[in-house]
C-alpha cells in the first residue's frame, strides 16, 4: 500500500510504502499525485519512505516505478528515499550513486533529517 504524506511544501510529493505495494497503488495514489505536482510546479521533489512492514512490490508496481522515474527524469529536483529494508537500500544506492547531487538515501532513524533536506531551499 502507498499512502500520501502531508506536512511538506507544495513542490514536494511525499509517500509511505508499507505492506505489499501494487500497480493499483501507483495508478490510484502515486502517479496522480506526481502528475498533479508536475503540472503545478514543473520540477518536483520526491520523499519516499518505505517502512519496516514493507513486504514487496508486484511486477506492475515495479514497472510503474521505473516508468515514472525515467519519464520524469528531468523534472525531479530532489529525491529522498528513507528505508531500512536491505534490498531496497541496495537498489536505491545504485540510483543515488548515479545522481549524488540530487538523490539521497536515509535510514528510518534519519526520517526527520530527510524531511528537512527535501524541504530545504538550499
């Protein structure tokens, strides 16, 4: 399941993934929120927290995740991935390595620091 998080600036789309994430979650929650933010701001920031109760993603969700990331590659201003899930951290580290100036990986204990970084005007 993906849920939208509140309390972020308007140019930040923020989500928490937990349990099993499905293509339906992307189509009904994440994708519409991203599209709306892009229409309003042109460039957006993404905060994505994946909790300890996360059990995985179905194939459709993985495809949509990749599609959204690549399709809007030039429109991401910053990306913060917050998780302690081992395989997600490994996958995210490759992404962060390729884009070190605007993508960062945080542990769950660093969630507040991730929120400050994604929201900062620096």
